[in-house]
C-alpha cells in the first residue's frame, strides 16, 4: 500500500477510512482489560490485576495517539477533540446527576454541587471514576498538538525524541507533586488532589500518546507477525511483573519506578499488538473484538455502574464472589453495547453527544474512545 505523507514527513495516522484489522482488535482487547481490571478483580487474581495495570493505560494513550492528526487547522482540531472526548464527558456528568435528581432522594443542591465538583475532571472527584480518562485525553491531545507545532516552528524537529524523553522523565519524577497540593484562597486553606483534567500527568501520558503517533505507519508488520515477538514480549513482561514490586496507576499518580514501569508499559503495548496481529487469523474472534473495540467509548463510560449493580445482585443471591465477578464482568461488556445499539446509535442527538461522528465526517459511526 502506498503511504501518504503529511508535512511532518511521516505516514498519516490510521483513520476510520483506512482501517487496519489488528489495531481494531487491540482496541477491543484494551477495553476488555479495562472492564476486567475494575470491580475487585484484584481479589480474583492479584497478579493478573497487577499485570493489566502495568500497561493498560499507557496502551490506551499509545493507541489514541495512532489516530492523532497534528496538521489539522487549530480550530478544526479543537472542535474534533471536544466532540470526541470532552463532549461525552460533560454529557455523561449531566446525565448522571439529572438521573440522580429524578430517580433518587438526591437534592438539586447536592446534585449540582457534585456535578460542579466532577467538572474538575479528576478521578478523585468523580463518582464514576473511569470518566477521568476523557477530559485528560482532551488535554493530552492538545499537549501533543502544541508539542509538534513548537518543535516544527523552532526547527527542533530532529531533536523531538530528546525533548520528549526529557519531559517524560520530568513528568514521572514529579508525578506526585500535586497529589495532593495545598493553597490558600481568601484566607482559607484548601487541599486539592491533582490539577484540573489531570494536567499534572500530561508529560507522562503525552509521551505514550506521541509515541503511538510516531510509530504508526512504520514497517512493523513483520515484527508483529513473528511468533517470537509475542512469546518474548509476553514472557519478559510476566517475569517483570511477577518478580519486581513497582506498580503503576495513572489515576492515583502511582509510578513507582521510572525504568521498570516504562519497560513494562512498552512490553505490554508490544504484546497486545502482537497478539492482535495473530488473532487476525481467527475470523470469529477478530470480528468480535473489533466490534467491542468500536463500542469502547460507551463501554468505558457505563461499565463500572453496570458491574457494580450486577456484582452486588449476584453476590447477594449466591454468596459466590468469583461467580458474581465473572457475571458482572460480562454484564460490563455486553450491557454498554446493548445501550449503544438500542438507544445511542439510533438517536442522532445522543450519537453526537457521545462522540460519534456523523455522515459529514466521512467516517463510519463508532463509539471508540481511541479516535
């Protein structure tokens, strides 16, 4: 396939009009791991939980970066990122508290206060914690956009890897500087956890986002098709997670070892891409994971409350925690897809508010959090 070039002299990132099968599969695997990692999975398998958390959020930013378009006009870029990330976040927050007022005993004042607090866009202040990713993806996109504009206009493009590495190290070493931080306003002391939209970790997440953009379109098919890549990346990752204690969690600002956590994250990304490439050969499985990946945004938004509801319901009925977990896990994947198919996709207004492109965007209607 002949690759188009952009003004940065690299292949244009993957678009919905130019799908690559294993990327869609990787998206499906990624969101399944997110659902699996929530709702007390650490009680089922502490090791598997730590394994998932060693790379799944860096992978989300890496794969989001693969769809990055830094040469868009600034106004068009801002509108696109608002529509895809910030609009679904705002709409979901309003939906949560409107529903609370309508169907529970939560007062209008309490719901309004909690909604305004949630608009800080930080997991510490969100009732649906998983939503922190959306406003942060919004600011990460702008960080990457500004990064490329600056290195290009200052003629530092050839040094971009050095600059990116330096900002990444600074970001990791300072990851807890704002978790929490204190300030005085009008004579009153406040303690706040993190900056708005998790801006305090943008150097870290932005590194993986830009890395995804930079590596997109490179000659990687032969590497990923090699079973040795899958075997080595998986075995080394498992060994590191098994024998070494450092852990990672972007939402709680946990990044205990710069070298170990970085290597684990990169190995995990490579492993998922390699296994996705191998899964292309399994027709039904690849189709299923692609479909799940296309609904990843809706799954991200709704999976936690659905899992909580069904997990508690099944546990009360059976007193069997493993059974309640696995049923709630399936509900966390299937339930949002049902919501998407029955209520969101058929409704043009809801589709727009949940970040799905319309016909004028020349893209198929999906609800992917990665695009």
